[in-house]
C-alpha cells in the first residue's frame, strides 16, 4: 500500500481527512466479506499506484465499509470495491466495481485535468 493512502478507522477520522485535505479526495471503499476480498486487493494495487502518480493533487482514502458506515451511506455505496471522487465534501464522480489503472486515471483526469 502506498504511503499516500490514508486508512481511517472510523467515520470521524474519514471526515477529518476530508476536511483537512485541501485537494480533491479519491475515496475507495473496500469490503471484508469473502466475495469482496480479492477485487478489493486488486484495487489496492491500482489505487496505490495512482496515489503515487497524483501525489500533491489528490488525497486517497482507503475506506472500509464496515468501519465507516456513515461515509458509506452518505455516498450511496452498495458494493465493494467502489470509488468516489469528492470535492468540497460532494461526490463529483463515482464508479462501482473493480477498475484498471487506466479507468481510474480517466475518471480523475476528467475532473482534475491531465496529469503532468
């Protein structure tokens, strides 16, 4: 896991990270039930690389749906993995299911502009 990826232990910590970020936040929601474990592990690798690539322009938060139920509900997350791009507390883009690195970059670049 990239060191730029935050892992809140509860909703209050998730909200604190959002409030202190100063840049858009990519929250990716993971599940710990058996069918979610492998797709979420794959997303860890994808999002970890993206976190390194977009460092300084984006905060990345790996959010356990069980530990952060209020955040999960707030952003309408119903399955894992899911990604939400958040700006000023509002979801501006969302995707459910596993994503490739190219798909995550496309989602981000559509809202953040091309990376340099």
